[in-house]
C-alpha cells in the first residue's frame, strides 16, 4: 500500500511539473539547481532522460518495464518514446 501511495505521489508531482528532477526544479527557480544537466552528463535531467537515457540507471531500466507491465497488465515496452514528451 505504501508503494502505491508513493508511486501515485510521484506521478502527481510529474503531471503538475513539480518533479524532483533538475528540469522541474530549475524551472521553478530552485536554489539548489543552477543547471539542467544530469549528474551523469548525458543530457537534460527530465523524465524522458531519466527513464530512457541516464547511465546511472542502466540496470534498473532493464527490469523496470517488465515489473511495471506486470503490475498494470499492459506491455509498456511496446510504447513509443514519443508518449513521454
């Protein structure tokens, strides 16, 4: 139950453009975010970069689609990356 609430809160924050990634914090003038660059230096740290490109999460990225697909009952691996823009 706690995991479901945490996931719902994270989705809510992203939908309101209030996520904890640098892109969102920078756009809201957060003092601790002087730039948009991911700490892995592989792009702007936004949701698309976090989910698909960040080098820090390569291992998790392999298992996340399988786990999410199982939970929601839909194969998200077939989704286009454009759905996240």
